[in-house]
C-alpha cells in the first residue's frame, strides 16, 4: 500500500463515521487466552487431586485434553457471538462502541477527554498481523476502551485519526492527512537496562532469599524446606523478567501528537500521551544507581492508574536514564517550570540530590528529626510559577513535580506525635497512579500557609489553562 493510499484511508476514518467490526480472528485469540488460564489453574490447583485418583496415565491425559478441548470450543463459540455483537465507529467528537451478548452495552468516549492512546502487539497477535488499540479516557474505573483486535495497518490508521481529532484538527474535503512526524528524544540501551535491573531492589531480595535458603539447609540438614521457598523464588524471577521484558527497546520520541513511547520484547506497546495529559511526575533513584547517576521517571496519566491491569509499564516514561537524558525528557514533558531562564534540569537539580534549603527549597524544621532521623533533611518543597516540587527520600531519592493546574485537591495531615512537635504534612491529590505528592513534617504554620496559597495557585492555573484540543485552529 502506498503512503498516499494510507493517508487517504486515514482521512476516510474521520470522514466516514460508519460502524466497523473487529478482525474475524479475534475470537480465536480470546479463546486461546481462556484455555491458557484454565491450563495454568489446573496445573497449580487440580494436578494433585488428579494424581490421587489412581487412574491410568492415558486416562488422565485424555481427560485433561478433552476438558481443554471442551473449554476451548465453548469459549470460541461465545467469543464468536461476542465478536458478532461488537462494533465501533469514530466521528469527529467521540469513539462509540457497542458490545455484549446477554446484556447490550454502548459506550462513548469523548475525544477531548482522551488521555492516551496505546497500540499493543501481543506475541500471538503479531503472528496474525493484529494489534490492540487501547484508549485511556479521563474518568473513573471502567473508562478505558479496548479495540481488540484490528489489523496493524488499520489500528495505526485509527490511532492517527483519533489523535488528530482529539487535537482539534479539522480537515477539508480531500485533504491528505499524514502521520505526525516525530523527533527521537531517548533510547535506552539493552546492556544498561539489564545492568540496572540487576542493580535494583529485586537483587537485594534475591540475595536475602538465597541467604535464607543456605541457613535453612544448614540448620535442618535437609533440602525439603526449600520446596516451600520455591514460590518466592519464582516470584522474584518473574519480577526480573517483567521489568526487563516491559522496558526492552524503550524509546521516547516527541511529536505534535504528544509523547510517544515504544517498548516491550514479547508484547510490544506503542503509547502516545497527548500534550498536557501528564498529571504528575516522579523522578527517583535507587541507592545502587547512584554511582552511575541513573534515574527513573514515572507519571500519572488519567486512566492508567484507575484501571485493573494498568501495570508499572504503563506509567514509566524513562525506565533508566542518565542525567543528560533526563534533561531532554523534561524539556518535552515539562518544558516550562516557570523560572525564567533556568532549564528544567537546573530547577529540579536540588530536588534530586540536595538537602535543606539548597536550590530555594523550604525544608522541614529540625524538630522533624525525631520522627525521621535518617531522611528529615531531604523533606522539602519548592514552588515556581508553573509547578509544585516535593522532595523526599534518603536511600531512595524521590522528587515529585505537579503542574499547578493539575492539582485536584490538597490536605493537611497531622498525627498525635506531629501535634506535640508542632509539625504537619501536606498532601497534593492527583489522579490515581504511582505518584502521590506530599511533604512530610513541615512546621504547622508553613503547612497551613502552603495549603492556602497552593489552593489559590491551582485555581488560577486551571482558569488560565489552554483548550483541551491543543491544535484547534482559530476562527
């Protein structure tokens, strides 16, 4: 297919709001998932009971295989009916999807509330050239919409159309619409990813478990207790694999559509977060990464944190990066922190490694040492014209950054020991996600003033915020 033909079909997705169906192979892929889950459950819970039945091996094998075949057929039939009853359409304002076998349900996602668009290519789906399109929409639980599965070319065309429409771009009849260009920002090398995974808290946990195994074997003079530790060892191994698999081939790019992320080994994911959709950002550095000066960046995006299955891989925008790469990423995600000529990295620099009042931070008073003798000098905050910065952590360094207009609410918290010491903590409430901004153990007067002043800043910033459709043409 030529690029001109592809562009024409992108235009057609917007111009033709008719109903469409998912790919016909969808029921097969969904049935396979159910069969795989049933097989795992049988292997974990039902295998011992089957063996205790004292039946011949060939009967057990036929019984298990027959059961899986029945489950597969029933699931395939149900999936085929569900596929037949599922359809979607896209117009200039919303995505509409109808689905349901026993109960019909119609959902509608407004494009001006679109938070992120993910193109997911599972391993089995790639064999058929299929992909899943996941739309994260601002809202509560259940706001995510999934179009699984589409041909990869169609999924890409629909994604382009959604992002263009969400941006407020309107096209003249016959106008050619191409995919927005992109500029590479960061690419994480595989050796660094592997080394950073080894230099993580998982490694410390593995060493502790191994030490426990050795002590157990020495004291009991038997290897039998090791069987009870097997689930823990397998869990740690799964943690290592998940982190490496999710961040493999991680790239960050900038485009008019927003922040583009690509990563994944077995399941490849292409994420697009439109401009202004990052609600909060956390920069962190584990203890074992300090020598290499590596950093990790998480974000809160409406929709990711509130959905089941939205794992850590959805909220990471930099799994491991140098300070230079962090600076390039900040210029894309938070290009203006409201400090004049200072670069974003200069603004957050003291928050990354500083203590006390370094870099203009307001620090916790000396009385907070009684509550947190190790990290009390790291607690502090700084306010710029555009964002709120909260610093914490001695062993695991953390810096949370929240644009003023993304502050949803604030709270002052004070426990009994804090009351005796004249201290209080301030929490900023963001959308659900890995970033929970707060400043612990501030002076009571400072905490009260921060609550009042930050409420005013957040209200003023929301009133001055630009339109949701960031590329809408003026009249």
